[in-house]
DNA sequence: TATAATTATGCTCAAATTGAGTATAAATAG
DNA sequence: CTATTTATACTCAATTTGAGCATAATTATA
């Protein structure tokens, strides 16, 4: 048994590997991602922004993760916390870059978290964008997203009439019928919207000023970068529940409410305050600093993470109880 | 902000991408993986076996998953169930193949599950091996693995004396002190053993007959294939708990005990029978066939999976209660 | 200064889930 | 016929979860 090759011309050519990184932070209680607007302000018909990406150069970096960390350090001036490989995308016809020499480019997606929020914003053409600019249907913090009920579900039902085979997938991904909306299915939902032709990426890497907007709301990204971003969000939501990755998004000191707002931004749902507090306290990850933060009402206690425990230790019990759909008091 | 390249020589060269696949099945209540013994019986000094791998050819396959499915179909004659990309390994100096032309090879690991157990075994040099042949310390079904207590923990403690920075990682990965053994940390444990020099892979891809066995028990694989296999096992264990991937390892009909034995083979722990039964029944994934299977004692009811629900739907509640360490009645 | 509004924190309580059994049923082996 | 084996049903306490009420400590404002 062996994987054999009939035409070896494929191999001799070699491939390029791009590393594309979704760098995430939380600012103003919103999950944001760093994107680059190459032709910002240049013309009206500017292409959509993109994730920072660059070629992987095996001679210069021992591993891809080292590549990512070093690039981000040098180019963004940021030390990353959690860095995680997401997926290697090699789909033909899915906005993978093809170079002039006809070399295929495979793109490896990375998720990178930082807690450094005060880094140069207008220095170059890069900026922080709210993650839900790209996936408005994923944000349930203010109730059912308007675009979901008004646009997406009807459009999907129309599409399903011609594609009955996809019905079960769609039901599961979008929590239809008696099924629950699972916030981790970000990629599955994006893929379905893409297949159903409701996503504007089809026009994204050709210089069309304004895509014919029969699609669904949500900002586009170049190439397959929105897919990488969907993978990143889904992975972050999943990982959050059993590993303490949220800590890599927080500053040194924070209040429980701040922590909860970050969790809500990640998951795109509202959480029950008292239960969140109980769960966090039980997890034993926090240490009180003794200080308080004054704001509007009663001052909140400031916490920090327990020293030496930011490793990849299981965070049992961060399976957060959500009060999805409605903001609760 | 951009990832820039100083030396572009790196890029012009191009890279090769190998796809290596951990094909898993369950037979005789054991989780097995397909490996290839290239020089089987040739000489005494044969190299260790390897996973099936081959180059990814973007001109022939639209996606890598299609590649995997087609290769396995053609070469093994098996239709795969669940197929999942694991990780893309590009580490220098970590047994990544370098070709004669000095082209770097990046290897993409895949996990593939099959329920077809009766496929040619001696047809070529490939065979099924128990997964715990490669990771004996991961099998807790018969109590604490002997090699763990007798060899690994002492060796790690010695190693930690010179590498105190790794202490927290090791504690978490191996469940030392008050921490729990987490069966999902397969890769973390393997990586630590590798770093600590307790793994024989260092000798694996050079033709040394018998590696100087100061290491830890467990069969070697060529290149970085044992690392891929560790990733595969960890991912399978994790996924099992919240997605119904176990079904892709089962035959059309099976008993609850058979299902449990499969779950135990995956997780490497024993499970409480009555609670496993309760959990499975509640998940509503099974349908009785009305038939029974006669064996030793009381005949067991035969089940099949509910039609149309093998999709990637969440399997809430398969967070199995383990009676780790002891086989229970 | 008193009172309303706001935010944080403490506590309760029922429902659901989990962990660990006991009890009983239906077969085979001797 | 009896012991053994395996399957299945049921129980029960401990824990976890989901939801809410109650109280505390501030600021805003009348």
C-alpha cells in the first residue's frame, strides 16, 4: 500500500507555503482581529483587506510557530501569548494564491492571541477590526442576529430546495428545528454560506468595486482569509471552554466583569453573571490583588492570574452557562 | 505590517508536501493503526515501519482530504468514514524528509477512520498494529501502565533536575502531584519524552539495527510519524467526547458492550458499564435492531446508528465517566 | 444631604447530571 | 441443576448547573 504518483511533474515544481495569521486581541470588550488594507484610501475600488501573511522560509525558522512569533514580533512589535496552528488550506479554486510561475500556494492558518492593546494602529495600513464585522451572524449578545432571521435562514431555505442533500448539515450548523445553535460551528456555517453563494468572497480577490450585494452582510477578506478567520474563531470558542486561553487576551489585572465581557466577546453570547463568577472562582485560576477598580457603581476587585499556571493546563469547568439570545441582568 | 523576506532564495525553491495518514480501525476491541514495513523480512537491520504517505499533488486533487480519501480507496481498498486534518509539521531537525535536491518536505498529518476490518492484511508490506504498541504509557485499561511508574516517571524526574523550566509542563502532561492524568495530552507527553531523550526516534530513520535501548518502551516509526500518530490519538480522544466519531469505527450492528470496548480502546481507560449505557441511551443515537448477539452469558441487544444522524452533530453527554486505573465489574 | 441608579458580590434552591453502586434477567458451562 | 457469565434495570447520594433573590458599596443627582 503506497501513495503513488502517476505524473511526477507535479512534484518537481514544488509548492509555496504561506502562513496567514489571525492575530486577536480584546479591546473595549470586543474581540478584534488585525487586518491590512493594502490600498487604503487609494481608490474607490479598493480590494478587501487581508490577514497578515508571508512565505514560510524553512531555512530561516526552525518551526512555523517560531516563524509566526518572530514575524509578529518584528512587524507588529507584539509578543504573542497563545499561538496555535489552525489548518492547512490547499483547495483549488478557493482563492488560494497562484503565482505567476504557476506555483501552487498552500496556506497554513494560525491563531495568535495578544494582550497588548496599545500598539501602533495607524503606523501602516493595518488596523484592528471587530471580528463580528466579518461574521455578523455569529454575534448573539444582543439577541438573535438580525441578518440571520431576516436574510440567512430564508436564503438557505431557498437554496435547500435545490440542494436537499445539504439539509442535515444546514440544520445542525444553524441549529434549526429542535437543534441548538452551537457557537463552535463557525467554520461549518461559513462554509455553508459560501457554498450557497451567499458570501461575497467570490468577488473579493478580483478588483470589483462593490460586489453585487445579493449576499449576506459581513465584510470580506482577500483570498481565503475569511475562512481562516472563521476557523480561528471556531477554534478559539472551542478551546476557551477547556483551556485557559482567555488569559492570553487579558491584561495583567482585570475585574471579573472584564473577564466575563471577554468571554462573551469570544463566544458571542451573554453569560449569567453570578454563575460565571462562581465558575471562575472554583477554577482557582485567579488571585486577588487586593486592589479595586472604581467606575460607576460598587468598585470591583482586581484579579490577576495565578502565577505559574498559565501553561496548557485543563481549565475544568469553564463550560460556561449561557443565557443565549437575551442580555441578562 | 507585513511578513517580509530577506532572502528570496528560499521561496524560489519550493517545498514538497507529504500527506501522512493515520488510518485507524478497531479490531478485537483494540484500536489499531495501519503501518508499512518496507523491508519486512529483508534483513535484521530493518528500519522501523511508517505511516502510509505520499506527495500532495494539487493538480490531481482539489483538496487534500480528497487526496487522502482517493489514495486510501485505491491503495487500501477502503472507504473512509471520518477524515480529519491533524497538523502540518515543518520542523527542521525533526525527521522531516529532505530530498536529494535539498527540497524541504513539509508533512501534513491526517487522521482517517474506517469500520472495514476485513481488508487485505498480508497483501503488501502493510499491517495493522495496536496503537498502544507505540504508546504503551497511554493504556490505563489494566491499571497504571507498568512502564510509566517504573521507567518514565523516574527518568523524567532525573531529567527535570537539569531542566527545571519544564517542570510545570511535565506535571500537567503526566498528571503528577495532585493533578489528574488527562488522556487527551498524548502529544504533549510524547513531545516531553522526545525532548527528554527517552524516545528512540532519534535513531529511527538511520539504519541502526537495534537502537541503544536506554529509552522507553514503545515501537518506533520512521521520520516524524510517531508524532503524527500521537497527534491522531490525542485528537481522536478529544473529539470522541463531543462528536459521534466513534460510529465511524463500528460495524453496522453492534452491542453496547462492543461500543463500550471501542470507547475504552480509544480513551485507554475503563468505563463504568451502567453509566456508559445510560449516557449512550440518552444521546439518542442508537436504534435497536430487535436482534441479539449470543455469546457467553445473557444475549446482548444489537443496535445500529440512527439513520441520517452520522453527520457532525454534537454528541452532548459523551463525556464518559471513567474508572481510570482499575478495571471495574 | 438624601435618594436613585448602578455595579459588585453573596447566597439560595430546585433541576439535572454524575459517580458508584445493588438487584435482577437470561443465557452458557460443567 | 448449579455456578458462572454477561446484560440490563434501577437506586441513591453527591455534585453541578441554571436561575434567581438579596445585599453591599459606590456614583449621579435632586
